[in-house]
C-alpha cells in the first residue's frame, strides 16, 4: 500500500533538518557553556544560533586544532579555510551546500540577513591565526572584531529578525553585541594564556610579557574586559524576551570568569585554566532565567 509522506520528511525540508541536527551535534560535543545558554533561547533562534556556532567551530578547528593534529600543513590549513569561506558564500547565495554545517549556516544567514559584511571579517581573523607575526594593538582590535564581535552581530540578527527596530535602536543593540563578543574573547585570551603561548606561539596582549605578567597588568586587562561587560549589560533589557535570558546567562557566566581571574595569581594563569564548575553554570543559567526582568516584555 502506498502511503503519503509528509512534506517535512521529503526533499529540502528533510535536508534542512539533517543540517540543523549536525550543527546541534557540533555544539553538543564542543561547548557546555554556550550550549547551556543556547537552551534558553526560543526554539527558532536556538536552532539558528547553533548553526552559527557550528560554522565558527569548524573554522576554528582548521586553524587551531584538529587539522594540524591530522597532519595538515599551515599551507593546507589556509587552503581549507579559503575553501570553507568560498563554500559558505556560495551556499548563502544559492541556498544549498553539500557540507551540512555550511548548509545550516547559510539557511540561517538567508533568514536573518547575514552576509559577507560579517562573514568576511570572521574568515580574515581565522586566517590571521595562521600568520606567526606578532600582533600590535591595531591588529588585535581588528582580530577581535572579526573573531568575536561579528559573531555577536550575527546572533543579534537572529534575535531581532521578527521585532522591527529603529535605526537608532539597532545601533545601540549592535554596540552591545560587539561589546559582549569582545568581552568573551578577551576573557578567553586571559584564560588561555598558556595554551596560546606554548602550543600556538601566540600573544594577544601586545606589550605584555606573558612570562612576567604582573598583578597590576592582569587587573588592567580585566578592567578593560569588565568595561565591555558593563556596556553589554546596559543593552540587555532591549533584547526580545525570547533571547534575553540566554544572553544574560552568557553574560553572567563571563562576569563570573572575570571575577575568578581577579583572584587567581597572575603567575598561575600560565599553568592552569580558570573555569566555572558545571553545577555553578547551571545556577547561573537558572538565575538568568528567573531573575528580575527576565520575562518582562
């Protein structure tokens, strides 16, 4: 007997679902913190943000981890990254890719209005990680914009896609998204001092000798990170309620990391990575879910 197959189980709908599932698998394997915060997003946005994370993670693995451990040369990593960028651009244009992670991201990009103005700086920053030359202050700022701030802007496009905003409101929201992305990146720079220096030969704090990092220098770096976190916090009430709790949870988690870095001796940062235990992460997420303003429209 011939049975009718529901449309959602055929053709492009089924392929889209498989692509989204692949992105969820990536985040499930790589991030407890981001994954936990994403669960607080409303379903459609949650799915979209996972696709952003997955593409970013795949690119990061090309330049920071899996590719080199598989024996791929630096030149080969550059070719892989260039190919991933080209495939991403084609998929955004055509709406299809044979790479499921790219396909899922492209669907999100087409829905939320993410174009090469955001993807190009991201891939440029990933490409910079393959360049061994030291950073200067301007280079670090450019790197942070491409590697983190544009990710915040991509997520923001998903958050506000169904809530019309004035140009002035969008400008404020974009400033907050960039500040939060920058804070996340800078905190991770400080947490990953040892790995970045010893395994990758990188120093994202130009002018600072990591081997002689002082408490004063460490706290000056944290003052800059906390200023970014404060700027992002002021924008949180403007976010749609379906996204606000997740962003608040991520913000609180990194504020907690900043506080822990404050009380960790500078010399210890070269031998241990500061982290927030999983039970505390859950408590932070619960506080963000039910705290003041969490459900206020």
